[in-house]
C-alpha cells in the first residue's frame, strides 16, 4: 500500500453548483450578487461535518470563505458576495467537526438520563485541549471550559458549558480541519456589471433619422432621437452596422430579391465595406468618426449606452478583400467564394474563411476592430450570426478583450439549434437571443421560461427577449393589432431581465413582405425609413410605463426568481417575481389572446410570493394605477385586450 | 495572440455518456456488452462532421474506434464491444468531413438544376488529390474519380462518380482529420464478468443445516443443501459470517434484547472473533478450513458460487483487540469504545477506528482478509454496512483487489441515504442493496425502477433486489400470505437482473418479533434454525420456475430495457423487457394486492415490445404454460392472487 493519511479526503464532495460542463466553462454572475453555491457533502457514519465555499476575486490575494449549511438529503448551500467584475474561482471544503460530533453524543446521552458521563466529559476536555492554535482569547475560553469539565461542578452545568452557543460559535470561527476534503478543480465564475443581465435595448437604424426616401440621415440627426429613447426608459441603443456599404451585388430597396438597386438605394448595412473603408470606418453618409463620437457622448448624457453590431463578413468591395485575400476562400478559378447555402447564393457577401493559414493575422485584426470601437466609447457588441464563425475564435476573442475590459458585453445573435446557442454562452457571450419571438401559447411560454430559468442554463445563459427584430415580424404581431404589441412587450419585459425592441414597434409596424413571411414590407434593411414618432397612437407612453416598472422593482432584475401560478384559463398566463428573501412581489397576468376578453380565477402559490402568512393584501396595478384588495390564492381576474391586456401587480400585505 | 492552429479543436464535443461525476468514477459494463456512447458533437456553419468513439481495453496496445452517428439535435451515438474484464477507457473524436461537405453542396446544386458546376467539380478533385496518405488501392480509386471529374464525361456521370457509395465508404474508412477535437479527459469504464449484473442469490446460515435447537450444523451438513439450491436456479450462495463468535456481550437466542444467553445460544455471527480466531478463521462448530474448502468445491460442482460476508467489526474477544489495540478507539479511561448510536449502546461490538494512526497496517490487514478468502475460492463478497467505514478505504481496497482479480464482486449492504448508496457504487462496489423491500405500490415500484434504470444511476449502480433479509421481514410479507411471497419474488426477479432471497422465504416464514417490527420471531441471527425443506407447500417449485425463466430469457439479464406500460388498475403493474434490438419481449403483469382478484385492460406500447408492425401475437405465460392470442395494445387481464398473482408472458408475433 502506498503511504496515505487516513485523515485526508474523508469527506465526499459532489455535484457542486453552479458548475458548467464540469468546470470547463465559467458560470456567470453580476457584481453585487450573492452567488449561491450548493454541494453534496457527507461522510461515513454518524459524525458531524462542516463545509465552506472558498472563493477569490480578481483582486484577492488569497481565499475568502463562507459557510455552507445542510439543507436536506446531504445537500448543502451557502453563498458568497461578488463585488468586482472579472474572473472569480471557488471550491468547496468539507471536514469532520469532531467537537460537534462529541457534543451530539453527549447531549443525546444526557437527554436520555445517563448520569455517568465522566469519560465523555474528559473526551470533550481533550478535544478542546488539542486546539493549540487558537488565538489567545479563544484559547482562554477553552481553558475555562476544560477546567469546568474536569472540575467538581454538577453534570448539568458541565453539559451546559459544553453546549454554550458562544463556545460553539468560537470553535466554528476557528475550525479544526484535520481531515478536510477540497473539491477539485477550482470552478470558474465570471462576474459582469449588472447591465449584462438587466437591460432594455432599443434597435435603430441611424440612417433613417432625418432621412428622406432617397437621402440618408446622419449621426447628428439620429442623436436628436436619443432623448425620446431615454425617456422611454431604455438602457441600450443598438445600431446595425454603421460602416460603408458595398456596391457590388447591392440589393435594391425592393427587398431581398431586388437585384437592381436604384442609384439612391442605400443597400444592406450588413454588406460591410467599400472603397470608403471597412469595419473600422463609418459610412460617409452618416458623418465622420467624430460625429459618431458625438453620438456616443450624447447617448451617455441621456444615460444610454451605444451597442454596435459586429458582423464578420465583407462585401466584395471591402478593403480586406484586396489587402488580405488569404482571409477568404478561393475557388479553383481564382475567384473568391461568395456565401452560399446551396442552392441559395449570396453574391453580395464574402464570408471570412476561418480555415485561413493566417489565422493569427485574421484573429488579431478582428480583435483590433473591437478595440477600435471600444476606444470610441462602445462597450456593448451585438454579434451577428456568431454560430457561423469558428467557435474557438469567440472563446479567444472574448477572453482577450476581458483582460483589460471586463465591462464589455457581447450579445450573441444566434437563432439556431439549442446546443450551439448554449455553447456560445458557455464560450463567454454575456447575453443571447432566444426563441421567445416564436413562443406564443401559455404552454410554450411557460416551458421555455422554465427551461431558461430553472434548468442548468440559468448559470451561464442570459436570455434577451425580442418581440421583433428587423428580420422577425412574427405572425402574432402581424395579426394581433395593438393588443398584440402590448402583450408581447409586457411578456418580454417582465419575463426576461433583458429584452429589446426594434424601432417601429411603438408605431405597431406590422405589414409583412407577403403573407407567410416574417420580413417587413418596405424593410428598413434595404431603404431609408423616416417615421413620424409623434403619432398620437404611439405605444411610447405604454413602453415608458413598462420600463419604469422594470427599473423601480428589483424583482424584475433577475430570472431565477420567476414562478408560474395556476390560472384556470388557457389564454391567461400568470407569473411572479420576487426580490431577494421573497420580498416585494410582482405578479403579472397577461391575456394571450389579442382578440377576446378572458376571465378566470387565479390559484396563487402564496409561499412563492412571500405572502403565506398574509391576510388580505393589496394588489396595485402598476399599469393602470388602480388598487384591489385580494385574499388568499383565489382571485378573480378579467382582462379585455381592447382595454388592458395585462395586469402588472405589486403585491403588499396589509 | 499566442500562435494557434485554426485547424484544431474546431468541433465541439460535450456531454459524453456514460460519464460518472465528470469522469472521476468509472461507468460499469460487463464483458460481452455493446457499450453505447453518446455525445453532443457539432461545429459552426453548415459543414458536415464525423465522429468516432475511441476505446481501449486492458490488453489493447492502442486505441480502437467505432463510428458515432447523428441521432437528432446534435446528439450522436455509437457503441463498442467490450470483450475483456478490467479497466477500459474511451473518448470521442470529432472532425470536419470536407469531402462530405463538398458533396452535400454539389448534390444540392445539381438537384436544383444548376449545370455550370465545373468549379465545384474541380474543388472535389482537389479534395481527393490532397489525400496522399491513402493505401495504394484506395489512392488508385481516387485517381480514377479525379480523372473522371476533370475529363469530358457528362455532368450527371461526374456527380454520380462523386456520390458513389463505394467511394464514400472508402473515404470514411480512411478519414482525413485535419481539425479534429479529442474529448478530454479519457473516461474510465470498468468491465466486470456477467455475474456482476445478472445473478440470483440465496442467503443461508450454514449453522442451521443439520442443527438442533442446541447444536450447530456444519459445512458438511450445509453442503447437502447445495443441490436443492442449485435446482431452484440460484447462482450465488451467500453465507453470513462463518467466523468464531465472541462470548463477551453475546446476545441470547431471545433476540436483540436478550442479554442473558444460555450456554448453548450460539450468538450473532456478526460479533466476529474469539480466542478461536478472527476474520480469517472459521467457527470451530462449522468445521475446519478444509471443510469450508470442500463446501466451496461442492457448490462449484453444482454451478454455484459462494459469497462471504465481509463485516469490519470485532467482538471484544477478537484477536485484533489484543494484537492491534491501536486499531480501536480508546476512551480516556483506557477502555475501548464500543459501538454506540447515542443513546443506544452495542457493548458486544467494537468498531474499527479508521482514524487510527496505523491506517497502513489496518488497510493491509483488511486486504489480507479478502485475499485469504479469495485463496479459498471466494470471488464474491457481501460487505456489511460499508457506509460506516471510511470511503477512501473502499476505493483503495477494491482497486487493489482488482489489479489481479477483476472477477471479484463486492455487494454493498448499505441501507442509508441515497447519495451514500450511490457513492459506494461509484467507488467500485459492483452491486448494491436497494430500497426495493419497501416499495410496494405501483407508483413506488414504477418511480423507483425508473430512477434506477433510466436516470444516471444505471451507468454505475447495479441494484440487487431482496424481498427479505435476516434483518428485514416486511409488513407486506407478514400480512400478505402465500400470494405476497409470490408477488414479491416475481417483482424482484423480473425487475432487477440481480435479486436474492434469504432462506425460509420458500417456507413463507412471516412471523415478526412483535407487531410493527421487521425482525423475525425466533430470528436465525440469534439461534440455530433447522427447517423442513420438504414441506409440500414450499414455494421451491415456483422459485425454480421463476429462475428458469430468468436464465432462459436474455431480456431479463438487463435493467436499461425495462419499460412500464399503462394498465387501467392501480393494483396491477405491467412492465416489459426486451433483448437487444427490441426482440424476444417478456411482458410481466402483477397483481400487487395479495388479497383480492383484479382485472383491467392493458395499453401496451407496442413499439417498445418490437411488435409495432405485428398483427395478432402469441402471449405465452411462462408461469402457467398457457397461451393466449392477443391483438394490439388493448388486452384484458384478470389476476386472482389465490390462483396466480402474476403473468410472465413471452410475446411472439404470429
């Protein structure tokens, strides 16, 4: 037998949570979180054990620790506070608590009326005696207890001294860890700023602001729109690509099948690059880089952050095509391969060839692009189709950027198969698009939200719910009228801590390219689209109210806290969120049918709402500013979509 | 940027199964198995990928491999055959299949009617041309195809040559793995002999055979019982400890509370050790070690294996108490600590102190005990209360024994919390006791079996179902009469590949120590218990039939294949098992109510039974040897417990 200490690794530690793919990837949190850690911790026999989570942040020179407490069935939980962005690590440490084990036996025997406990008391004295390393004051307390245990006090007094809570607390503060097990490997945790989890996005094409049908708007014009966006309560203004647009293969204003652009048709912003420059240039029609800087500064003045699109693809006119032909795939005839999804062809786009022999040059240049815009005040990037680029590149890029800029946020725009979407989040993307746009029924919305909030994904995948995008005008919005826009807004904004809308939503733009298509008619992707923002029927006031509710109620800043309650109507959905400690509950009830009024009785899980001991309670509707007095789990609700399709209720025990 | 090859780790490999605790522990299989391996495998974009599982057994000098095939949603499956006991390892390898990707694009364009595919065809020729390392014959085939692709054949002929299945198969046999990802770490798999999974156990106290109320039986007498046990169809005869029994603190024949043993009371076999010896001695009343060897030889002659009890505890009279006092915990007064579960005291048992400073000596001696009995032909050990011994010890012991004796089987007798029971299996125990004895209702039996068979446990935890043990006479057996014994036997034997009974079961011994107790009245643990095995009402013929069914039907040798079917009566349970490929289905229907007849209609999942395309099929009852013709999923069943409480049906399409 190899020499081994019987006192090591005596405690089993298994199934630590959070843990993403065995620790291969980092779990995520935001600064200010109390990160909850769980683990199965146990050992043989009846001895008592103790456990802590040990953790260290980027500025820590050593491990800090926080206690774990037994929940049930050998599962322990504790939490630690993360107060700094960047990479954290943690592990669990468990050991036998010999004093607690001894105390447990002593008190059981004492309680059973056994009087001859001198050997037991001496065992306790010996346990205290061997604690040589205690600080002086603690050592003194122990010595006093030892003297008492060995002295001529009565048995009851001796037992009372042994169980004294101050002594027990003192020993817990200075634990004796003779046989400790440390979980391996250390698990990674990435801590973001809060914006990475809680954010309301507004997507706009700056070229449409101040535009005509044939002339482009500018950054300067677009900046005039910022106060209104801020007033609506958004946090992030996201701009599709602002770079020069190629001429070769340009699509006309007619849409995706219009291959004959007019001279004034501006082309698709994602066809990046022309003789005016590539990924680090701004479209001359929008202004100069200084104009962009002004736009960012103006946004900041109104409390908005600017998010840019990062789309790794080139128009045939992009400077890289000339300067770095090796970054593109060449056909046997020497031509560059355009994008294809056979038999479809996209002649206006050259994809980057991540199999290039010059990966080092390519990757560095792409990093340079990101850093260029960071130097211009951009900290948020919405990444276009990341699932069509080499995954090792994303893991490298995000890690590189984070070294000096942990505040950077990357949103993955991948609408693809689930495991790819999950993996992009694992690789480091801070937020991710979702299937929300196509989840309409109560069953679909419940299942999908539960999967995101109560499955393993919540540890690393931060959903960003979009009711619409320039590519997605859902059938529900096409046909549901004004109520549909309110319904989908409330669902997105209340279910997910991060959500966004594409501009025009407030004007209820709902005309598709053709029946059965999710493309917009007269899509802004292909043309300038000046709008009348001041239309009296705009949903802006409604959006403003929804965003204010989000900001004012902590419960809406998280996802793990969502809970679905029974309501006896398939067209009504009822869910809640609570602030930490099951406080400040928000209850949302939405009529999913934009065409008809529905009524039903709730069956609320009062425990989840922190109202299990409440009598009557106040349900204050934050949308309509009306108040009802409710009682217990059953309450009658009626929602007419033509009046208000949703209740957003702040509940308060009376 | 650090130099990195863009061609490495391009493919994602995640969530490999089986995988126990991230590979910390080995999954289990038995020699002859086709081990099914699953993994999420995918990459960015639309390129085609390929994957294999690579594996190596104890005698392999390199990796072997088997293909994985895409199932659905990026999940791939394959299997490899394990033909040898011992430690195996495996990992998954995935890579981009450039030829298949090219072929996919070519055939789509061709199918869409595109005729100008010369550049595409040249790309294919170049892909084939770069395959320099192919064997000569394969190289020649490629050269022919290249010539054809570049020649003046028609487009259709060129495409036909490119998709030729022989060419594709040839390229698959010699894959080009430019950007392969290899999963890490290699995952461990432990391969046992089949007995580790499929076994029927019979527990007997040899001292009762040929005994009187006051005199012990012997190995020689017990050996006479072996033919009958073999005739019943059991594989393993398990003996409680056969060692000398201590005198100090001996319990009398009256049972656990009888502290005044008579001179002829034999004591409890688990109070191991006297002046006659300890764990490597046999009780003098049973005979000599030579008599034991004869018993083992006789068992082998009848196709039975002998399993011994390994109980790491000592009577105060055990030689180790004198020879190794350091292996026991001493009280401050110098006495040795007896076993306690405060306030209960077990003065007749000294537990071993795994915290001893002489762990090396202790562990080696315990290994020596196991090896001693292995030298006497024992390859199976039923380990008593392993959850009260240091867990690192078990992991070490089992690994040590396996180095030279991979055929050894350890059964963990732990009736304790779930995670401890699971962990013992992870540490290496080949089989485990379960909660089966206390799962009586349809809901309980279904849930528990599904947890064992279709959760993660099935990869490492092999249940052994016992309807009774010397410690467990369940309420169900106490009150259910003869039908109860048949019901629990059929359930144990049909649900679990391994099961066992404690002798006396065939005689339906059902009298408890007192109402509400699971202890037997006049328990054999405390006394000799001669029995009349030839009673005409013995269940031995029924047991014989059940065991023969088990042996003759492959479906019953596995656990993963169990499937529960709907049957519209809460007192009837209906489940099936099938041989590989959904063949040779066995359907079991049991009336769980031992007191009343019940009837209902089945709703069989015909796909699970491999009968989805069948017309009428034969249902042959292997218990009663009667045959019914059944149709479709719905069939009427009536089971009267006083006639036969269970159908065990072999189904066969007509």
